C-alpha cells in the first residue's frame, strides 16, 4: 500500500529534489503539464489530458483552435501555464 501511495506522488517526488521546494497544490491540474485538468462546461465538466506536445496539437485541431499550435510561446508544453488556471 505504501508503494502505491508513493507512486501517486510521482510529480512531487521528482520535483522536490529538482527545485528544492514542495510543488504547490494544484487540485485536479498537473503541476508540469498543460492542459491537464478538469474544466467547467455548460453541461457539466470535461477532463482534458494533453500530456505531450503532439496530443496538444491534436486537441487544438479537434476543437478547431490552431492559434495555440502556431504561437511559438504555446506550441511547446514548456511555454504553457501549469498547475491550474491562475
């Protein structure tokens, strides 16, 4: 059971030694991948997990919003805001 609990902390366990601080609380969002969270919609909620740049580009294509894919600031995960919308 301990091993399973630790595996759920994959992001925090790796981030702490890397940045020297405990990652902030992000709720349903991921602290280092975006978009990777739950979004409120008119009919309820939707979960979007675009875990890499290729999936992000595919998501943008499906929702007919290619502007983030061609924007050099947002094209790569490193440029997209993380850890929830702020």
